C-alpha cells in the first residue's frame, strides 16, 4: 500500500494529475488575500481514489497549489515620484542611480502545481504497470475567464495595477508568471488548454507580419519549451485557437496535450507560441516554469531539490510601464511603411523577477538553488553577485551538467535557463545583503567597446546568524549521459541567419533562416534516432539564441568569419533587400572565410547538452544536434533511438531564434522528423 499525501491508494498508485488551468486577464487585488492552500477544501476520498476540488466549473484532481516563502518587493515610491516629474512619452524609464531597494511589502512567490506521486518507503517511485503509467487528465484554461472587462496585476505596490494575460487554475489563482508545474519523470501529464482571452489585444499586434489571422479573438497556443513530446502537443505556431474555438489555425487539432515526461530531470518552461504574436502574448504574461524531477536520482546529489524553501525558480524579464500602470510597448514600428507596429527588439527599463519589480528575498546563511529563466523578449542578462559570491552551475537549460562549474558571472540569453547554487554562508559576516545585477548591453552584444550600465535585478537579505547546512555540492552530477561524439553525425547542415533592411536605411524589415520565409516548404528533415552537425552561420550584427524543438544539442565550437561583408554579399546574391538569394556557403568560399578566424571557447557551464545556444554575430557555430531520446548509457537498449511516440505524426516541429521579436518576423523554419 502506498500513500499520496494523506490519501490512501489501494488499487493503483497515485501517478497522474487532473486539473483545470486558466490563463487570462487577472486582478492582483483579488489575489492578494486569496489563500494558496487548495487542499484544505478536499472532500474525503471515495473507494481509494483521489477526490476532486471544484472551483465553479473547474475541477482539480491529485494536485495541490503551493506557495513558497514570501518574496518581498522594493519600494519605488521615490522612483515613481522622480519619473513622474521627468516623464518622457508617458513612460517610466529606470534612471541609473535611482534608489530601488527601500521599505518593502511582503509578497507571495509564484505558486506551484505539484503532483502527488506514489513512492515506496525508500523514496523511489513505486513500480507501475503499463496501464498505471498512462497519467491523468489535466484540463488547462488559458484565459480571461468569463469576465468581459480587463483585469489587472500588481507588479509593485507603488505602481498602479497593470492589465495582463495570465495562467492559473482559476481567475482567483492566476499569476504572472503562471504557476510552476512539477512533473515526475516517466509519469505523463495530460493538459487541456482553454482560451478565454478577450476579443481584442491590449498590446500592439502588427498584422502586417506573417501572423495568425482569426476572424475574432486573441489567438494562443502553448509550447512546453524543452519538452519531448509529439508535435500535436508541441504548441505549433499555426495550431493556435481563440476563445470558444471561434477561429483556429490551419494546424489546430485539439486543445488536449500530452506530455510524456520521458526525459531526464531538468528545467523547462511553458509559454505562448502563436504565429506573429508570441512577443505580445508573452509580454502580456503568458509564461510559466515547468520542472521534470527524478526524486531517486536527484536525492543522491545532495543539492537542494524538490522545490522546497531552498530550491526556487527565478523568472526574469524586463518591462516598461506608463504612468497609469499599463504595460508600454511602442505602437509605431521602426519602418512604419513596412510594418506599422513591429520593432526589431523590445527592451523594458524595469527588471521583473517572479512577477515583481526589483524584488528582494530573505535568505539564510546556507546554500540555495536558483533555477533562473530569462523570459525577456530580447534582453540578455549578464549576471553577477555583489560581495564576491559565486555561482555554481549544476544544469543548463533542461539537462544536468556532468560536473559542477563555478563562475563569477555568466550570460543568459532570452529563453535560456541556468541552474545554479549560491552559498550565502560565504557572505561576509558583516554583510546583510547581496545584490543580483546585470551589465549586458541592449541589444546584445552592442557596438564595439560599448560598456553597459550595471542594473539591479533583485536583492537577497541575508540572515545574521550562521546555521547548519545539510546540503553539499558533489564532485559529479549526472555523469552517465553520452558525451558528444561528432562521429555519430549522419550529415552536416548549414543554417544561415539573415537580416534584411529597408533600401536606403539601416532599419530591419524582417529576418530569415537560409533566406526562406517560415511558410516556404520544409527543407530540414532529420531522421529519428540520428544526430546531425549543424553549422549555423550568423550573417547579422546580433547575437541570436537558437532553439530547436524536440532536440538537445552540444555546442562544439564557434569561429569568426573573416571578410564577413564580402561573404554576406555573396550569400545574399541579388536578394540583399529581400528573400531568396544564393545561400550557398560552399560556393561563397566558407572555408576560405573561416581560415584564420578567431575561435571562441564555449563557456564551461554550457558544454553540456542544451536546447538554446547563443550564436555570436559574424561567426559559424557548430552544433551536434540529437534527434533521439537522451538516456543514460545503461538505459535505451532495445529502443533503437526512438522516441516513445510517433514523431512523424502531426504538423511537425520548428527551430528558430528565441528573440521573440525576430521569431515573430519569420526567423523560424519548419522541421519534419522522418523514420
């Protein structure tokens, strides 16, 4: 007999979850006084089965909503007063030197949806029969519920309430970011996403882009970033749908998604992925963290885990606000005659962590684990800690590293995740606070020699007294994953990145991969169970974080191109102002332009397996991309490198730049896996 919390399980272990998820416009004023403990209302179990909790028409089964210890916010009243007296285009801008950390309010951290799993007394997941591992039904709403008016979220107590879209199990529990979803390796999660977003978007939606075109309503579709799932559940950008399914995209099939969680433990996140408006939907608040855990394997590591007080997600992004608290996004494009509203990159002046502007967190003098996600549209963070504290990296994106790596600072691109340990016991005895800060230029990498201002991200208030810390950082982490081996690559592909500008100006109009529009026919058809070498040729001045759906990859090297202008013009051919072009690296002398080019070392904390990598401007980055499940060396026998689902079914996958403003303007290409 096994147990799920206080519920006795007899016939079957409690291996799956069933809940309703809500995303939409949310009122933070309502949330402020809402208890986060949903389990207190659970009725008694019947016949050994888990009960349901009802929220009107919403049902929650086998999940509890939990809130970690409070995250406090800084007082920015003096900043607000200062900016109100120095308004520019009705927008608040952060001025270096403005006092950020003052008197505070205590605010809740992001809630989490945690599966109640069945474990043996030894802590390992109980054995399941094939039928028992099928998971439960999770019904997820993403919406503004049945409300007609736009609701709001408080990013800071001194900032007026802000209209947002949000995820949650109900209107009252919706948050920005959405609740962190905890899943367990090998136990599937089934989610039905429901759209209750309003008829019109409150942010600029540029319909001159190759975008979703509904008859009415705001489209959305959800992608689990880093997830290994069938393409019908991958959140294809053309599988969008509006409220009540009044309009659907050409690849829409069902709002019911299945996530097998048949992948190593690690960090993921979920977010909107609708064609042409990912940038505005995520900016509005449609994002949240997701974890896959392996309790038995992770317990052996000795590092903080399981999402307790010392194991936290930190979701970072930047925003701008108008004086009435509204999110600000420039409604005039840089090329308004081409794209009336599209801008090449969005940058906000206010740094937000877990939905709060410039927050602080009270910590004890011991090790903490922070799973840091950069959920910005385009901003890179170059993170460091005051007081000489260091980061110890244990994972990158969705995969553990083989060994811990210590750094003083690190660069985090949009959509990248860093899994780090910070030991506050190393804080000076007299120090009471540690500041997490960033000094990355925006856009990144900026002009040669440009030095960016250092901006505050958040503050940690460190307890005065030392304490015993049972955690430790081991010499090795997940050491049994296969090491990258170029000999396993069955072919080499070249992916060239282009940016096109309006004739006579330097203002971008669109960005393509291999000179092709997103809607052009598929050209990348990797075979399941194989690996490929991808040589990614960046012919732009920007650093582009490349994300490949379904796959993980290892960055092998980056080399600078010589005489890059000559090479770029050859690659563009006659299409320097538009699509197509020659796009023939061999004919344009790639080898000659690489000869003698500088080699850039891959940072040590990024030498494991990743799903996002920063492609430097004017370089060729070589990636070993795996189109097969990532398994430990002793697992996978007899599977022949196949995924636990049909990868050929559905609309297929994509790869793209994860600067959202670039992705929305066609810096994305379809990809179909074949068997």
